[in-house]
């Protein structure tokens, strides 16, 4: 018997659907309760599909009313299928599936689309395998003379291809693509643009995964795309562009013969009147820039391409409306909470100082950090054009400039602010790639950009901040009065701008300038702090978070120079006021704690008056989070999982306190249960928690070892198990902490050597290990050898070569000193262990600029001992292999 609805049940369902449109919250709550009740009846879903597909015309006015709203029937059905499909009785499931296929060609586009979504949702519940007739039937319906049936089936197929592309290309379904792809390709020539668009979109789902059925038909596909190049429908053009961009990544070999025509086509499409088409086409240049053939393929086209990209970098009229480009002053308007992006704390990683500057890991600049645009849809033609220009500048370097400079002059001095603004963005986008070629023009350009910081349009002021930050490195390399001082003075004024977007851009730019200028800023500290502190009272919520970052970066950049009573007096009261204002569960604590961590490290003893409440609160945050995690693990249905970022940030600030205050934290540690908490944190399931725990353990070891020592027997096995390079940062910090513990323990380290040594030797010999981890591993192996040479020396031959190569670029410092003493002592115990790789040892010794006298003596004895051991003649032969510079250094410093 075919299922039929009961009249009373039908009325009930219709009333529910009507109520679901009510704006009243009480009614909405009642609807939810009623839904839960009705879901107990399996055939409730039959009623829903019946209302959707079969209601006769008496109800049509009601249905029209329904479809003025987001279709609730479809939504309820979809959610039910998602949540409960596996519990539907088979007759209900069959009824829904049959009704969907029977009504896929409904005259209403909205009902067709809803049924398409339902079919896909059922298919994604693993039903493609158990609904074998679905794909053949949908493919068959494509041949229907009726447009609605063909379009509805294609709509459903497109959704299935999007959701299940991998499954469709697998043996599990007997490879239906072998039939589907040739079928889709036939429809590229269909008379309806909607159908053509569906057909390309379906095939496009299989490009990136290189589906075999598509690879077998690749030439037909590419020819069919070319045939559609001039299509009058913008959706079709968009899908053609998208296909070509993906093919560039996956099958460039097939595009190369046609590359000239494709580039000509993409040049046209990047100027398409439909911005969505232009955006898809613009992605082509971004993708091409990553291909080895880019330079060769594009060289002849730059003269056309560069003006098109530059033109795409202007704000559109709609952008300006969305960005409130005509609103100059908005600083008194509070931020709406959804404007504030979630912040993620980056856990502390311990790194070493290198020759020629700070830690080596350079921050990658986002393609276009033009953060002014963040209220727009995240990706638009302006951003894509800027990103494309940025990557092309990195490919072509100075060769780009002849095509750009003539344009730039006209843009930068243009009376229309929109065009002038785009010129400033262009200048910022090419900064990284064309820096060398731009240097001759910067003495003129930088003052012009600094003038633009005072422009009457807020969007010009904000982009000038960003572009100037991209040239900060050059500014700092010049005499300070030339550009640094005027730039800093104007940027500080912009930090106090009346426009929030300008405040944000100025704060971010200033943070970049701080990183570049470091101690060059010391003479201006008073002036800088006055501005930053004044901004505290002025900023709304979102920019406050960026201000914390600027203050933290300032502390990192000037270090102990901040430790002056007048500076502390300016800076600390507003920070502590904010600290007291925020509740323990407020996520604004993250950036504030990060900022305080930098400030505590910089101020050192200057932070003492503030440390106790800060310390106590961090311990409380750790304790609360651990307690919440414990309750959640025992009763997950009763309690929520905690946000462990609170604990991570607190551990990192405790590290900052220990590093800044040194021995002064002794009393604070003594009066708290931090060691017990640390024992738990070190065993947390979340890697970032362990990473921060080991950083804190190392800092406490340096600051107040007597409190750490009683726990060593429990801590060492945990450290040993975390020497797992799968988690690079955890492993790095654990390695560093072991090295610090070892220096405090001395010979008492002996029982623990076996727990860690083999893992460390394995890590130092691992290919592709990040430099920071190699360096910390080498230091720790050296330190273990320093305190227990007898235990470590037998393994010398297994690590001496990578040990020497990883430490040759490290600056002279305490860590390097202790590690090299260790290696010298191990060579004393096992001189044979170093013979095979002695040239590497010589090179590592020569990397010292000025070792302490007793360390220099140790080097001297080993080098001369080796020379005497092998004899003059052999030594001559051996030293012939040395590069000239190494030869000179050893002769000058050690007389060998």
C-alpha cells in the first residue's frame, strides 16, 4: 500500500510549519518542543516530504507564504536526515528517496534546489552505496526534454559531486565517473546557460583529485572549455576560469601548448564586468606565479598584465560603502562583537641567537596584509590583484619596474583619492620583491608616503601606514633623522587618529617598525609611551587588543632599556588597571597576558612591585583550567570542555616572570603549588600545553632550582617520552629544559642519562629536522657530556658531525660555551670517537669569535694533541682540505 497522510496529522504539520515562521521567541520554543515530539513518529518525515512535493493547489497560497522564508520544510527534513537517518524505518527512507526522485523536476526552482540538498544529504550518509539506482537515474533524467527535470537533476548531481568527489572516483561504487564525466562533457554545448554552468561545475570537482576518468578525457575537456571561452553567461565564464586555474596546478603539461591564448583570454577575463568572473580569472596569475614556467610564459605579457592588476587594486564603490569610506571619525562608536576576530595564542618556543641578528625564523608576510579590508568579504578582486602583484614581484624582481614606475607616478599624485590609495597599495605590494630596484626612489617616496599619513581620507591614511611598514627595514637602515624620526612622529599621531581603521593600521605598522628598529627607539621611549598610554583611554575594544601587541613588541624590541622608573610609572598603571578589570574567563586576557609577559621579561627587577598579583592569578588560571578538564573527562555530558588557551597563556606569562625576575620568583614559587600543577600540565593531552609547560620548567630551573630539584625524579621520565619530533615545538622545549636541568644537577644527572640520550642522538641525525630543534638538541647533548662525560662519550661517533654543523652558526653565549666544554671533555674521554670527523670539529671551533680563556685552552690542547698524534706530514695533508678562511682562523687563533 502506498503511504497516505492522515488529514489530522497533515493539519498538525502545516500548523507547525506556519508557527515556525513566527518571530515570537515563546512560539519558537514551542515549535522546537513540538518538533522533538513529532520526531518520535518515524512517518513525520513522510508528512514533510508530502507537503514539500505533493500538496494540491488548495494549499498553494500557504506554500507561497512558506517560500517567502528560508524553506523550513527542507531545513527540518535535512536536519532530521542528518541526525536520525540511520534510525528511519526502511519504508520511510524508501518513501523519501522515491518522492525526491519523482519531484526533482518540480516547476519551482526553490523546491528543486531543496530536493537536491535532501538527495545529497541522504547520499552523504553513506547511502551512495545502498542507493544504487540514484546516480544512473539522475544521469538518465539529464536527457529529459523537460528543462526543469534536466536542471533539477544537474543541481542534485553538482551537489553530490561537491560532497562525495573521492567516493565517486573509487572502486567502492564501481567507478561511475567513467560514465558520468563523458556525459557531463556532452552538456557543455547545451542551449541553456544554467545547464552549461552545472556541467562545468560538476567536472571541476574532479580536477584537483586527478580523477582517472577525467584524465582519460582531459583533451576533450580542455577543448570544450576553449569552445566556451566567449560564453555570454557570467556563471559559465566563472566556471571556465576556475577550471583553467585548477588545470594550471594539476595538468600544466596540457595547457603549455595553448599558453599564449590562455593568457590572452585570462587578461580579458580579469577585466570582466562581472567581479566574480574577474576574481576567478585573477586567481590564475597567483597560481601561475608558483609554476616554474611563470617567467618564461609571462615575460611578453607583463606590459598588458601589470596595468590590469593595478587597475583591479582600486576600491570598488560597494567596497567604499561597506568600509564606510566617507566616515572620517568613528572612534567613539563601540565595536560590535562580531567585528572582533578570535585570537589564538601562539605558545612559547625556546630559540637561540644566531650570528648576524635575532632568531633566524623570519615571519612570513601574508600575501597582502592589507588588514584595512577585513570587514569586506575576506577575498575580493582588490586583495587578489594585490596578492598577484606581490607574488609576481617576487618572481620578476626588478624586471617588473619598467612596467610599473610610469603608472605609479600618475597614481601616487592623483587628485582622486581612490586612485591615489590604490597607488599606495601597489607600492606596498611590490615592497618585498622589488626592494632592490626601489631603493633609488625611496628617498623621494618615503617623505611623500609620510605626507599621505595626514591625508584627509581615512582609507588613504590607513593604507599609507601599511605600505610604510613594508619599507620599515630600509627606513631603519638610514640615518635616524632622515626618515625614522619623521615616520615615527607621524605614525604616533595616527595611533591617536579619530578613525578606528587608521588607529588599527597605525598600531600594526608601528609594531613592525619596532621589530625593525629595536634599540634605535630608545631615545624616543618617553614620547612613544606617552602616545601608547594615551591610546589606552581612547581605544574601543578591537583596537585595544592590537595596542597590547604594540606594547609587547616595544618591550621585546628595547628590552632592559624599558627598566627606568619614569617609563615604568607611565606604562604599568594602565596595564594593571586593565588586568584588574578583566574576569578570569574573558578572552581579552590572552593578548594582555602576552603583552605582560614581554613587559615582565624586559623590566626584570622593575616588575617586582607588580609581580605577586600577576603570579597568583596565573597560577589560579592554570588550576581552574585543570580542574575543569578533570570534571569534563569524568562527566562529559555534565560539564563543558575548558578552553585550554587560558592555561597556555598563563604558563607563558609565568615563564616571562621567571625569566625577567630570576631569583626574585623564589618566594612566589615557594608559596604556591606550581610544581604540582606543572606535573599535570606536562602530561596534558594537548601538545601546546606540554610545550608551554616545558618552557616554564626550563625557566624555573634557571631561576629557582631548589624548588624544582625534589621533582626531578618524577619529571625526567615525562621529558624523555616527549622527545618525539612528531611534535616539533614540544620536543624542542623538552630538549631545552633537559639541558637546563642538567647544568643545575651536575653529576647527579647520571641516573637519567639513559632516559634521554638515545632519543637526542636519533633527533640530531634525523633528516629535515628544523634548525631550532637541531641546535637545542646539540646544546643539550653537549651539556649532558659536560656533567657526565663517561656516560655520553662512547656515543661521540654517532653524533659529532651533525653536532658540529648545527652549532657553527650560533652566536657566542653561555649555552654554546657549556656545550663546547662538554664536547671537549668527551673528546678527552674518547679521542678516537672524533677522528673520522675531525675537520667538522675544527670548523666548529673556528666559529667562536672570542671564547673564554680556559675554553680556548681546551681547544688549543685538542688541536695540538691531534696534530702531534698524526705527525707533521699527515697534518699537512689533512689541513690541505680546509677552506682558506678556516685555515687562516685556526692558524691565527690556535697556531696550527
